[in-house]
């Protein structure tokens, strides 16, 4: 992709048609989502006589209709799909991989960590998460009535991810994949999803950046029931590693292409510095639960359950980062609820290190 072509791609949330040909051998597909963030980007890359797919959307009737538009626009059949690549296990990226495989007979490529996440999240029965979900909600200050709502929401999402792919080829960060005329190096990108891989083409300075770097909105960085501690720390470290990468065009999972890659990374770093300060300020002298802090940072009363879940998970990730840097301290109350205290507050002087 030369510089002249890059200038034709607007860096704007006004993103054009559902199916947008970015180049003769590269197509973006905006697939509908039933959330406030109402679409996810999938991509097709010319791959010999056919096309490879990167990310797939949710398996819904509007999603399948969108792929029908793709076949019509490109004048191809589903069997012209050569392979299906999945950046990470979140449902809007993985959701139609099994369906696309069933109509194309193409292999699905994903990282070993994504396979593990798929098995843990989307193959295990929802009810198997009950104890884990109840413990997570209680620790974060939500009452048990939330459990049924969260499990019902996840059950609904499962219906939009199945069928799961059957023929899977594992890939690893560091691998090199040849797709048509391009050679992509796979990069690990943790924090948003610890299984996420990005695809980098050095000659064109082209990066499929998944959900790691987005325009206008910030990727959700959340601590979920099975998330290892401090995902925000891993995310910020990942941004630091990506910042010097020569990137002329980053193609994200949502919104418009990123043309100012290092500048956008700097903006995301600044955002999280401000969010960390806001979360720290929201911890009161008596100690606060995750839910109480989230209520002070986000307008939870106006959110559907999907957004409430994300707000709680993101608040907890910021609280964990503050704890990792010594600015707050976490205690368990008698009911097993986590309570966070600012280090140095009257209630928490004992948490200060000995001098």
C-alpha cells in the first residue's frame, strides 16, 4: 500500500459502507453487533486464487447477511475462503468462525492461548461458571441477584458463538504467515485479551491490530473471573513495546483505520493515567468496593448489563494497577468483599512499609 493510497482512508468514525474495498487485494467488512458498540471489523486479504479472512463477527442473522453481501461484492463463493484467522477469543471476533468454516471448509487459525480461552469460555456449560461468577460478583461488592443476570447474558452470547470451529491450526507469536503476496509476523498483545495476536507486514508497515489500539474509543481492559492479576499493567507494557514499531496503517477491530499509530498509543497511555487518577480519587477514606468505585467513575444506572459488566471489570483492573504501584491496599471484609483503601489514609497507615 503506497502513501497515496493511505491518504484515501479517512481517520474518522464516519467509516463508510458495510463492505469497503481498501485496496484491490484488501477488503474491510463492518459486521453488526447488538451492543452500544454496534459493529466489529473483519477483513479479507487476497490469498492466491481465494481470500483469507481475519476475524468474523457474531453468528447472528444480520451477521450472516453481511457475509452474503461480501460474496456478492467480490463475486465469489464461500468456498473461495482459503483460511480464517482469529485474533482473540472475544465473541465478536471468534463468533462466526465455526459457521464460516462450515460453509467454506477452510481451516481456522488461532493461537494456542485462544484455543484454551475458547474451550474455557465457550465450550464449558454456562452453569459450570456459577460458583466462579458468584464469588467474583461478591468480592466486587455486587449482591447475588446479579448472578442470574450475568449467567443469562453469557448464555445468550454463547448462542452467537456456536458452532465452534472444528479444524483448527495453531499459531504462535513469532510465527510468519504468508498470505498472498504478504508475509505477516505474529505479535503477542496482552491486556485487552491475553490470548490476542496481531499480524504485522514489515515491508508495507501494515498491522492488523485487533482491539489493542482503537480510535475514538479505548479498548476495554478488564479483570474477569479467570483473568490473571494486573491486566492493565500488561496492557501498558504491550503498548510500550508496540510504540516504536514502524506502522503506516493499523487496521483495528472497531472504528476507523489508525494512521497516526505512535500518537494514538500516546493518547491511550494518557487516558489510562487519567483514569487511574479518577479511580484513586473515587476510593473514599472508609474504604470502597469495586462496585462503589465504578458507580463514581461510570454512569452505571444508565448502562445495560453488558456495559455494567465491562465497567466493573475495567474498574477492578485499574484498582489492581494502583495496588501494584503501592497507591492503594486491598482488604477482605468479614463477608469476603474486597475493600480498597488509599495507602496513607487514616484507616490504612499499617499498610505503609516500615521506614
